[in-house]
C-alpha cells in the first residue's frame, strides 16, 4: 500500500506569529522532506524609506509586541551611530535595565505561558487543554508564580517607558526619562518573588531533562555554529558587545565588531518562506547553519559573569558535555539560566546610584550616513542597519532579526524530529505536537522575522514525494 | 450555565494586543475561568477551525489571503466580533505599505537588501499571497465592537468581556480610549 502523503500543521501554535510546517512522506510512510514556512510579510524595509531616522525607534518596535524593547534599543543604537555620539553612562544603564525587563518578561512568557504545557501536561495530553489555561487548572500556584514573574519584567519596562508594550523611552542620543527613587525602591522590592519563581522554573526543567534524558539526546540534537554577543571576558553582552561565532567543538570561528556583520553573514531566499535564511558566510549555504538565542549564547560564551547564574551555568555545561550540547530541548534550560542572569543584572544596576542620574541624553546633528545597531534580543542577535541622506532621511534599511538567524536550524530541527517520530505512516497528534515542540524550543518570533512583510502561520501538510497532496492533519 | 466561548486570532500584527491581554496578570486567571477559550494563538487548535463561539476577537489588519479567509470564517462562526487594537480598527502601522506598489515592497525586502545573495521573491502554494493593501477588519467583514490602542490597555478588553458576559453591549469609558 502506498503511504506517501503530505502532513500540514497550520498554524503552529503557542509561538509568536504565523508559521506552518509541511512534512512529505514517502511510499513507506517515512519522512522524505519537511519544511518550516513563515507565512507573514509586512515590508518595514521599504516603507520606512523616506522617513526621518529619528522616527525609527518608535516605528520599528511595532515589528513585535513581545520584544518591542529590543527593536527600540537596536534602532536607537543605530541612530546613535548616525549621530556619532556616545550616550551618557546613566542613559546606557537605563537602556540596559529596560532590556533586562524585556528579557525577564519574554523568557517568563515563553516558559510559563507557551512551553510549559508540553512539559507539565505532556506532549500527548489532550490538545484542547494543553495550554496556559490547562496549566492554571492543574498547577495554580506555579502558574501564578509565572504570571507574576512576567509581570515583574513588564513593570520594569513600565517604570521607565510609561507603558508595558511599545513604551516610549530610548531615543537617538539617550533616553526620554530619568528613573525616580520611588520607582527604583518599588522595583527593588520585587526581586525576592522573582528569584523564587525563576528557581521553581529551573527545577521543573532540570527534573524534566533528568527524567527524559534519552528523549533530550535524540530531540533535534545536531552540530551547528553558536552565536551571540560577548564582552571582553567572554561573558554575555546582551546590550552591546562583539559578535562571536563559535563552532560545535568550542573553537571560535569569528569574533567581530557588529558593524562588520556583512562580512560574516549573508542571507538566502527560498521561494516557500517569507523568512530569509541567514548563514555564516565562510561556510556557505546551507553549511553555515548557526543557532542564536539562549542555546546559541550559552554555547558561545565562556562564563556568565554573575554568581548565581554561573552556578547554574556550571551544571548546564556538565549536562551539555554529556552529549546534549546540540539538543534543541536544551534551549528551555538555557533560557531559564539567562532569566536568572537578567534578574541578577537588573538588581545590580538598580542598587547602583548611577541608575537615578539625570544626564540622560545628548543631542547632536547627524554626522554619519550609516549606522548599525546590534543587540541580543531574547530570541537572539538583532541587527538594525540604516543608511540616511544628508538630511537624515532613510535611504536604505537592513533588518536581520533573531528568528531569522535560526531559520536554517529550525528547519533542520523539524526535519530531525519528524524523522525521529513519524515512521511507517503512523501520524498521531502527540507526535505532531513534538514536531511543533521543536519549533517552540526556539521561541520564534515570526512577526519579527517577517518584518519584511511580517506574519508567520504554522501548519503541517503531508505530500507524496512526487509532490502530490495527500493529507492534512487537523487538530480539534 | 455553560461558559461563553471565545476565539482570538492575530492577523497582520505584532502580537502586542495579545500580550496586553496577558498583562491582565492575576486578573487573567479570573477571566479565563469565566469563558471557554477555543481557537487562539495560545491554544493548540489547528486550521482556524472555529467552533460556534459567542465572542470573536481580532488583532491585526488584513494583509494577505489567509488573513482574509480566517476573518471571514470567524465572522460566520461568532455572534459578536471585536476589532482589537489599532491594526484591526484602522489597519495600523502596516498600512504604511499601502502607498507603495506591492512588488516594490517585496523586491526591496528580498532582492535589494544588503547581504541577500539570491534575490528572488518568495511565492509558493504554502505561503499566502499578499493583498495589494492592508485593510482594517471592517473593510472585509462587519464588526460589532472596536477597542483602539497600540496596544489597547489590558483593562479595556477585560471591561468589554465583562460587559458582554453581563449581557450588555460594551461602551468603552473615555479613560480606556487611547490610540497609542
């Protein structure tokens, strides 16, 4: 019997944006090809042309409602470069604090609201209940901890930028507002609960990995390059640093000033996705597959740079060295270690009086025609590159977004997981959920990734190898 | 009494309105206990197979063929449709591309950007075609309620849902109406 067919998973749920997965099965019902499609496009690179560069921090943050702060900061940094200024130390601190608020809320959102249903309720649990509502029902105390942790991150953003989503804060040359003492004290009082929630999450993922070690070893575990921004000590540099690309064996392949990114990163277009495929130029396409985001960063750095996160990182490295280094499931663990790191960094910054300084902005006329702003967004390295005319009007933009860097790796992961679980034509909902789970590990932001014209639906169809449409798997 | 059913979708948007919904924080637990959440980006329902629902909520404008199909289908399946956030209400920031030819916008992103090696414009049966312009939801289907804002305050959506649960047509108080 011919079992060739095409499976479509659409939309990929519990991720940000519009994505879809298609899996082609051969006549034996085994996977012969799979694809992760991003189905949204918006056109920022074009419609921002002709506008004053100063508008960009406010406009480009609308690329994403989960990480607007990252876009605002990358944009503001590109604008600083056009002005040719070094912003005042307090302004830099305040931007970094805003950024930590962003990481805390985004990582908490991903773990508790989006990913935890798979881990706490199970891959194969009832899909109608496999969501945050189900988690609230089964684990009300834990769910509340997660909700409050995300809230804490959002409140840092609100204290600085006036609102939680699409705040108005970073501007070319600095920031809009100083932080007042009352808000500083209020924020400092929130760390106890935030640490407690983060450790609760860390315990969950460590237990889960301990109990599912074999699955983790087989789950989209592959060699790749890892990338992230690092400081001069090889610690994470989420706001500003050199970009490091490190091979699977731990050797550094490149470490460069972000403004030189075009020497190392190029992008391929595939006709079947609105998301381009960046690759490490010296290794070509598709060999130059690299991973960014929590797993990419933790596999690219030498140390965390904060005491509590360092303890967790030591444990992580042991687990990683036991054959899990390339396991896509390790993203969850890496993400929570970063969450801990961000809490520590935010607390250190808030305890230093510099944070309440009033020298927060430099004004200047543009002195450069080009500016590159690179930052580590929660999901990975984010690049804003602008070129302006002599009046400061945008002539050209290039945006490479975290999720884009991971596009090759996400496709690879889908393929590996589909091959692992779908055999002989047996297709169950729970198996398809694992395929989606591979994408979820990356915490993709498909709105971000398709700023070009941005939206990413995820769906799975099954086709025969000859391309004939066979079947669509539908969930309730 | 059976819980009222709710469906939420995002179309051409940034997810910020849904994030604002999650910003209800502790109050979210109460709201979610009083409704049955069906199709939504945070649940695992597939293929936008909306059951009959009492309230449908749309974030985002209508920018491609799939958006349009989803909205038309949701309209058929829901009693009360809310356009939620500036993109759904007005078309939003994405309408900045409406002044430009579609091909020009695509060519800029996929052919002209620095660093792109094989300039081709994606086109495939598995990705939806763009519409010529991004439209607000009410340019495609009838809308019963509007909550503007980029994003709307979390309290605004909570207020509307509570009014609907109480059997009243929501009228947003002035302090919940803003456009940024």
